[in-house]
């Protein structure tokens, strides 16, 4: 599996620089997540942060969204022999994806297996079980299990679809390096990056549902109408809510 790392030296200088930049990203994300979640758990345990976030009544959508993401992702840690850093390791992507898509260890047993790769993937499953739980509590249309069941889906389907595309990308990438191609395809994202993006999107929907109900777009319109009736600045209110609705990440907003 590691032979292609040796061949990477023969790639053009620009390709090596691009590889280095791409490969640093997921590792940096993994470290940042570990440190941020550690601090968040400390804040929760000390009572400085109200938990769970979706039950808060005096917080913004962005504040709830930000902490919901940390709550969910914290379930990746301390599960058997799980190692969340593996999810960012480009050298192990093919192995991880094969295990996730073919062996499906997360569906085979509820307890850790005592093996690093299966336990890491079972830990990812714990993240989605938590999203399923809190999404169902607020009847969020993106994560509520009853709503998904009616659509013949489950909460893990989106990540599974992303993983299937990742496997195609990594197979092509490793094949190009094995064949010593002078032009390498773009480095695929890692499972950690896909997980992070999917959890970010789902926790945003849950945060909106927690604040405004499952039909949150309609509720936002009602609130704008209420601002109008009270003589408030409707354009300002609309711009504020639109910014939240269009946001892809809570970190687009200043930390309060």
C-alpha cells in the first residue's frame, strides 16, 4: 500500500507542492477538532456551557449550530480503539472506505470490536446515532428518523454516498501513482472532510428546527412580518436571517 509514497518524489515540483498543501489540510482539521472538542467537553463538564445545545432557549441559531456540531463529533472519541486521526490519513483511505462500504462494521455489533479500523468506523456511526436522536426530538426534516423512513432513507445514507464517490476517487489517484503518471489527478478529500461537511449541514438543519420548528423557512417569514408590524427594520432582519440560511459553516460568524 505504501509503495506509492516513494514514487511521489518523481512527480513534478508543482505537483509535490500541491500534494503537500492538500495533505496538510485534513491532518490539521483532525488536530483542530480534537483540541476544540476537548475544550468543549471541559466547558460542559464545568457547567460553563449548557448541554445539550438543541434545548437552549436563550441562544442564537449559530450558537446552537456551532455547539451541536461539537456535541455530535465528540462521539468519535473514546470508543473502543477508535482513532479519529485515521479518518484524515490519506495512506489509509482505501482501507477505511473498503471496510466501511464492504464490511459495514457499524451495523454488525453495538460494542467496540477491539480493532482500530472497525472501531473508528463504529465511532463515526455513534456520531450519526446522536444526530438521529436529537434530530428526531425536534422533528428536523433532514435527520428525523420517521421522516427519513418514509422516504426510504436513513441518516447514514448521505455519508455512504459520499464514501462511494471517495472510493472511486482514491482508486483513480492510487492507480495513477502506481502507474507513475506524470499528471496526477486531484487529491481526493478524506473521509474526515466528508464527515465534517455532512455533520455541519445536518447540525445546521437541526439548529434551525430547534429554534423555529421543522418548517423553519415559514417561521422566519412570520418573524419578518412581526418585525414589520412592530415598525422594525425588516430589511435588516431579513439580511440577518438570510445570511444564516445561506451559511455553510457556523465559523463564518464571529464567535460570541
